C-alpha cells in the first residue's frame, strides 16, 4: 500500500485548529479561540514533533448555541499556504467544498501551495452537508447526488494535474472548455487526496478517489477490521490503495483521574447542547435520512445522561472517538486502534496550545517505544508544558 507521509505505522494530523472551537462542542472558557498567533505556535510545535499533517476545516458559518463553534474560521487554501510557508516538514491539507470550489481553481491553488512548500500540499475533498452554509454562496446541494458530483469534480481535477493538453469536458455536472493548468503540482501524479465519508456513498467515493479515508468507527471496535477491509477491497477493485484513518479527541493528563475530571468538565458540564441540537437537526434533515448509516448522530447522548462504558459525552463531536487518560492509557488505546487496521488519527484537543506539549513529550515517545512511530528527537524541544489546570 502506498504510504502517504512517510513510514510511521500510525500517523497523526492536527485537525480543526483553523476554527474557533476546533472540533469540541464545548462552551468551556478554555476552548480554542483560533487566534492566529496561537495557531502558528501550535503548527511549529507539530512540525518539530514530526506530526505528519495539518488538516483545517472548511466552514462558512458556525453552529450557534453558547459558543458558536466554527463561527470564526480561517479559509483553508490561504491558511495552508501560510501554514506551509512557516513550517519545514509537515504536510498541509486544504479542504475544497465541491459545490463552491471549481476543480480548475483547486488545481491551480493546490499547485501553488505545493510549490511554496516543495511538495507538502494535500487535498481534502468535501461534498457538503449543511445547507445554511451554502446559502451564503447561493449554492444548493443535491444530497442524493453529492458524491457523484464529487467524483466528477475529482476526475476533472486529476486530469488537470496530469498536465495533458487543454481538454473539453461534457459531464453531468460540469461543461467546461479548454481546461488546463500551469504550474502542475510538484507531487506526481498529484498531492495526496483525502475524504471523510461515513455513508456508504462517502466510503465508495473514497475508494475511487482518496488515498486516505477518514471515517467514524463502529461503537464495537471488533467490527472495525471488517469495515476497513471493505474499504481497502473496494479501492483495490479500482486499482488503488486507500488507507483508513479516524478522528480522535485526546484528553491526556499526567494521571487518569485528572484526565477523566477534565473530560467530564468540558464535555459534559460545559457541553454546548444547543450547538449539538443544531448540528443534529441539519444532519438528520439532509444527509442523515438513510436508516442505519448515521447511528452515531442518533445515539448521541443528551446532556446529563449517565456515561455508560465507551459512550462519549455530548461535548465530543458526533463520530469522534474520545481517548481519555494518562499517557500510558492514550497509547494503549492507539495501539488497539492500530491492531484494527487504522493507520492514523486526526487529532483534536480542547485547547491545542495548552494540551499539545504533554502529548508531544509523553505520548509520542511511548508511541515510538510501542513500535508505532520512528524516533523523532526534535520532539523533545517543546517549551515547558503550559499549565493544564483550569
Ligand atoms: C476528518 C474529517 C474532516 C472533515 N472536514 C470537513 C470540512 O472541512 N468541511 C465540511 O463541511 N465537512 C467536513 N467533514 C464532514 C464530511 O465531509 C462528511 O460530510 C461527514 O464525515 C459525513 O459523511 P457523509 O458525507 O458520508 O455523510 C469532515 C469530516 C471528517 C471526519
């Protein structure tokens, strides 16, 4: 299988730091505010520590509620050009919304970032789910056909990256004339592509177009290997290889008790239940109609429910896997994920800047000792661990 971003058996990406709230549905005052100077500190730390990539979220409006998660967000192409220019090794993804970004715009913008970074750009293709966001652009999403739209978009983009002579395109969604771009991306045949489907249509899309699929894992982790194998088999049938990653919110503290207390505080006591209700309403009335595909939206606990084994608190984003505990606990869980066939995680922290140093200093060396990552000495150069107390 092609190994995107080097040869660590378990890879990490920093997810959502370009948006206020990151990926936490919490109104806790410690939450991420997406201050640009803090973002740059986090990215430099991740770069030095050998984290494989930065994955921003493309958002056009927030979720409302108490904290208006995502209400403030940096646009991802411009963000990642800047993030790439200020770092040395880390991969920088952009996130293109299919209904509002043309393939020709994406091809030129990605090539620009790939040249700026000498080959560190990556593309996350997103078909969209929240109609309120697209109203800002006057664009509509056809939910039944959105991944067909995405696949045609990808085919045009991929052909442009090949660098052939200018071509015309007569498809279902695009009628284009004289399509070509210069410069081509540095990475050949194109920068890595990821997508994040949870529906079967989303996973099929990934098998046909993506090098990495981010997906949510079944509540019962024993079912994960079968899910991962089915994606890999579908990709193999298209003559391709797709690695499967998942999204993890890490709540790590020196002791398990401290981690669990903090988790309870921000994800239960301070959960932004109004934002969660808005999110679920938008999902279930649009893409979530197909029964069975969106169990985690329906099963999301309501606030003040008693936590039962493995069930996340409502401040944890639907589909996100919380990993809570001491550094040893965190690594045990990541080892377990690795044995299911998961090849990496998009990492989320309530506050990236105050929580990353402990992760870098204590979790990464344990991942190395577990054989899941290669030794990375620069990681030790992190600043003193900032106060983790609330
Ligand atoms: C790692 C990850 C990154 C995502 N990035 C974005 C994004 O930047 N913008 C967006 O509108 N949706 C984003 N999504 C949502 C997905 O595109 C997708 O709609 C969601 O995972 C549900 O899957 P489905 O489309 O198969 O229903 C992301 C999801 C994940 C798990």
